[in-house]
C-alpha cells in the first residue's frame, strides 16, 4: 500500500503532495516556535517525521540525514544561527 501511495494512488486518503505541503507547514511552524522558545519537541510518526526533517534540512538546519526509523528513536535538528 505504501508503494501505491508513493506512486500517487490516494483515493481515500491524503496524497503525497498534500503530505509534503503539510510537512512544509510543520517545519515552518517548528522554526517559528524554535525562535520564540529556543527549543521545541516534535513527536511524530514515520514518513511525516522524514518529510519534516527533509524540509528542516533544506532550510539550513543541521542534523542526521533522516530521523530514527525504529520505535521510540529520536533525532536532534539544530536551527541555523543568525
């Protein structure tokens, strides 16, 4: 099912395009909150964590290439200074 979804079949759910848009919005909001509070915590799930991490890295954040893939695994991303 995941492979079909990645190929664009999303009749009864969110499309990959919409998921990427949501990830962009989430990364933007995380950046706003990080500026305001210095640190933020995101608890998420699987592919959405990966998409958000990708957006953060594209915006200059540093961190691992992809967030953890195992249950309860974590990753730390640092926003660019300045």
